[in-house]
C-alpha cells in the first residue's frame, strides 16, 4: 500500500509541474500545440506504426526537455536574479537541449516523409 500511496503522490506532483509550466511558460504551451499538430498529422498520414511511434515519442521528448529547461531556469532564478556567466551557461544549455530534441523530431519527420 505504501508503494501505491507514493505512486499517487508522484503522479500528483508531476501533474502539478506540468500545469504550473503550462500556466507560466509560453514556450511550453507553444510546444504542446506544435505536438498536437504533429500528432494529428502522424495519425492522418499513411505512416507505419513504428513511424508514428517515433514521431509521437520525439514530440514527448521535446515536452520533457522543455519541462527540464523550465526547472533549470526556475532554480537559477530562485537562487539569484543577478547575471552570472555560469547561470547563463546553464540556461543556454537547457535551451539547447530543447532545440536538439526539436531538431531530432524535425529530422525524423523529414526522413519519414522523404522515405
């Protein structure tokens, strides 16, 4: 029973993180909408199940990267709002992580569509 209670709490905390990010981060909302378009296309185009799975999984990876980027930015801003080269590097690296995930999804779309 303890496992189920802790699992429930983890799910609630995770959902709280998603909702907080949705409310406070324009870029996250933009990626959610982009993923809805991508997922819709993945289901309407004649793709194989594997191709569809790759597209959907990479879309979720972009959202995960954006959530982690938001966590990095919020933690740094909590510590200090002063400009510091290490804070900039951390924030830029988080942003780059989102960009790399998005690039991977874009490459997958191109490869799948070109064949």
